[in-house]
């Protein structure tokens, strides 16, 4: 930006602080998707009742996390 020029939206975006890499949309969506998949696998496994008991909570946590993270900027 030159002296005396009017700032535009691209200047404001460039000056905005960047989020840490782990707080960006892509990695967090991957974590949420992994949680959902883990919850489904826990639901379908025949080995232990403890994994089955926590499968709904795990799937729900991944789904809520995905809904929140999908609102993050890229």
C-alpha cells in the first residue's frame, strides 16, 4: 500500500494474524472425521462392551466438532 492510498479488503486480510496450523479448518476437519469414523468402528466391533458404550459419545463429539470446525476460515 502506498502512502495516501485507500486500504482495501485484501490489505486487511494480509494484516490479520494467522491462526496456528493446528487450528485451521483442514487439519481440524480431519480430526473430526477421524473421531466420527472411530465412533462408528467402536459401535460395530464385537470385542468389548466398554468400546460399544462410548461409541455414541465419540461419534457425537466428532459430529459436533465437525459442525463447529466447518465454520472456521480456510
